C-alpha cells in the first residue's frame, strides 16, 4: 500500500517539483520524508500503549479529550477529502490528454472530457471505499505498484531507445518556486492518514517500523 501511494504520486509530481524549486529543493523532500517516518513511528507507539486506539481521532481523544477528537477528525477527514479530490482532478486531466476532444451532450448540457473522465474515475473507485479491511485492497495496490513500474520503464525507454535523451537542464535553486515544490513533496506523503488502518491490518505488527522506513 505504501509503495503504491508514495511511488505513484511521487513519480508524477517530482519532475514538476524539481523544475519549480530547482535541484537543491530535493533536500526538502528528505526533510518531509524523515518527518513523516518519525511521526509514523510515534503513531505506532501510541497504538501499542493502548489497544483501543484504532485511528488518529482516538489518539486525539487520549491526548486532548473530546475536543481533540473533534479537531483531529475534522483535520484528517478534510485532508482525505482534498487528497481524493486532487487525485480525481489528476485522473480526469490525464485521461483527457490521452483521449482528447471528447464531450457528452446530456439534456442540453455539454459535459467536457475532463469532467467525464473524472466522473468515470470516481465511479470506478467508489466500490473500494466500502471495504473496511485494507488486506482486500492489496490487489489494487499491487496493480498500482505495477503501473508505477511500467511508467518508469516507459520513461527510460523513451529517453534511451526512442532517442529523446536525458538533458541536464534546470536551475540549481529558485526561491519563488519553493512553495510549489514543498506542496508537491508533501503531496507525495498524502497517504499518511491511512497509517493506523494499515498498522491494524498487518499480520506482523512488529515490522511496521521497518515498512514505514
């Protein structure tokens, strides 16, 4: 699951993030990665201390009471909602570029290709949200990891065999592009809210620290 979430988003967003912030901005990715890894370990420790803790709202309640649960629930659910929205937008834009000039006339209303593909992607993904055990989604995550591998191989194939080539271009550092770079690097770890669910779904929970690292 982690390989699918992190590698899939990272492969797509990394080139633009480097182009925005420059080559030195890659150091920010490592800072964010270390922070996410450390907070993941802290989440594991919290869940090990109390077996009744199953998610982030439970941790918020143990730390700050009912107000903590409400605040954490609002923050986490808002993040998950916005991340899914971002994924649907990416899916609609990418599919519209692969199949351009597509539109649908419905009751006098013209629906563009991006909107059509976004709705199709939402309908395809919708059944997966009904599953409570992440082990059932292992096959979906495996297909995502496979797709990421194919994507990487396609890039290398295009750069080496098809003759496009790899050119050492880009700036060393661009201050104006740092906000965009940081947001894209952080987006690579947008799967962080699923860590408690992932931890609860593991057969050998002692391996969680190694997996998150």
